[in-house]
């Protein structure tokens, strides 16, 4: 690894995956657009809603997720109990029927 490179991993956390889109064949142009993330953020004003993109130096990526998909998710806390409560909140909106819990960490590759 070059001496100037920095890789930072957060602690593990739980997220509720709200939606996924395929990035098969390295189609990095297929992602959740920012206006859609902002709409979801209004539904969960006390939790961060975030979206993944294809991993690239200087960008955030997420561990323990499918490398062939990008996703829209909402932060669900540090414990599984927190995540289950957030999942119930998400399902109560009736907007994300396939929502599911995922344990992950964010990684920033500053190379």
C-alpha cells in the first residue's frame, strides 16, 4: 500500500435496506438518485438515509453488502434490537415492502 494511502473503517452498525438496484457487469451508472434519497430522508427525519455507489478511491463503500447492487438504506443503530425497531418503522410506511436488516460498516478508501 502506498505510504500516503489511508483506509478508514467505521464500527459495525445496522441499516435497513430500503431498495436495491443492480450494478451487474460493473454498470456504475445504475444507482439511487439523490432526489429519491431526499424523499426517503423526509420519512425518517431522525435517522440518516444514505445510498451506495460503486466503490472508488475517495468514496464511501459498505462492507457485507452485495457487490453487484447499489442500495438505499436508513441507519438503524448499533444493536439488532435497534434495527428491528427501525425495520418496524420502515414497514409501517408501506413504501418499502422488501426492506431488510443488514449489519455493515462504512469504509473510506483515501488512496
